[in-house]
C-alpha cells in the first residue's frame, strides 16, 4: 500500500460522519425548494464574506456546524441549482466575494450554451 493511502478510509468515514451531522443541524433539505437528496445539497453562507481570512470552508466548516461552534443561522443548505442561482443573482464569485460581472466584447463573445446565463446576469445588473 502506498504511503499516502494509509488511513484514507478512516479519514473518508470521518468526513462523511461530519457531513451527516452538519446536514442534520441545517435541516437535511434545500432551504428554498425542500429537495432532500444529499447528493445535490451544498452548504451556503447566507451572506457573502468580504474578508476571505475569516471564512470557514471544507472540513473546518463541517466541524464547526456539526458541533455548533459557529452561528448556525449564518449558513443554509441549498440544492446545487439554487446555490448557483443565488451566486448569479448576488454576483458572488467562488470565494464568496461580491464582484461585478464583466463580459468583454458583449454578449456575442459568450459561448452559446452560456449565453442565457450571461443575459440573466446582465439584465440583473441593469435592474439594480
């Protein structure tokens, strides 16, 4: 067995147990539509952080929610669809920071399969 594989199953089981506890604390379903398939659920920060240093992610976030050492009301479970919808509507990037969307060269330079999302983002930005 390779050195990096030693203990992998134990670490994976620990991670999954934390995830189950954290999801239990957050209600085990999407806060918007009630979808309860855990394969599609994601933990979402209700308010995007401005300072990336204080943002918990990954196993640290799961541990904090599972043992309720953070303000649990600051987090919610969303299905993947509603999490992406929220990210687009609130213009959050991957790090949770709010950023302005820039589409260089206009809508024509966006690939056809993403054009609908780009139009939604531009319309949202114009209505703000």
